[in-house]
C-alpha cells in the first residue's frame, strides 16, 4: 500500500515532511536539513518519554494505554503467552518509544520495515549491536508476524547514551503479516477522534 494512500491521524498530518512527502516522526533526527529515518534522536526521544509525548506525532498522550509496534520475535512471544492463557511480561528494555494507537497503526502501515515481513533495514541504528539492538542493523529483516500492541503504561530510563522503555500489562494485541491489514482499524480510530 502506498504511504500516501494511508489515512493520516491529525497529529501526524501536522508533522514536517521529507522531499517525498513522508511525515517525519517526532523522535527522528535531522542532518543537513534532511530527516534520518530509522534512527532516533536521544534528546527528542528523552523529551517524549519524560513529557509523555507520542514518539510519532509528538503530541501529549493522555494517561492510560500506550501502543508500540513490535517485530516478529516479540509478536511470537506475545502470541504464545496469550495462547497459553498466561500474562505477557517482557522485562527487557527497548529503545522504541510509545505512541497513540492511531499513530502506531499508521507507522506500522507506512514504514516499509514495519509494514512487510520481507522488508529489510536500509540503515543501521548507529549503536553497536547487542541483545537490545541486534535487530537494528542494516539488512536485518522484520520477518514473521509483526504487531501493534497496547500496554497499560510504560516506564523509562534516560542515560547519557540512550533512552530505554519497558512496557507494562498487555491490553491489546493486533498481529499482522502485512500491516495494511490494519486499514479499517486506523480509519475507525481516526473517525473516533
């Protein structure tokens, strides 16, 4: 699905755009007047964490659930917990911040890496690959089933090198092979606002 065919949440529509028309997420760094998609800016991410701003649109997130997009590994772990009737708890921190439900549905659909299982990262995260960032290297495929996932809340830690998030209490699991499967949900979410 072409990014310009995906309906935009109001907050995303107000974001600056790159030369192709892609809206630039709130946590994306800029270099020489160009956004550096697939990278995150430490200061922007820290501000979003501390001020409870959406990492996509940059607007305030009200108290209550937050969402994020997950790749195949975490999606499989969530599915296995749900199938077993067990609560899902992942205590491993991630550098990927939360957002509004509509913004995360939108991001899953327009980001080539998040949208399709065969998509590969075109840029490395800029951090050494370790257990937290191994999937963020150039050429890594999303693989398998991704998901937009809602959590009751999040915790964060801001260090000099990175901002880390942990998500608490699963409230919604929306798996996808192709993120275009979320189109009806995104349209309904936009209409509800």
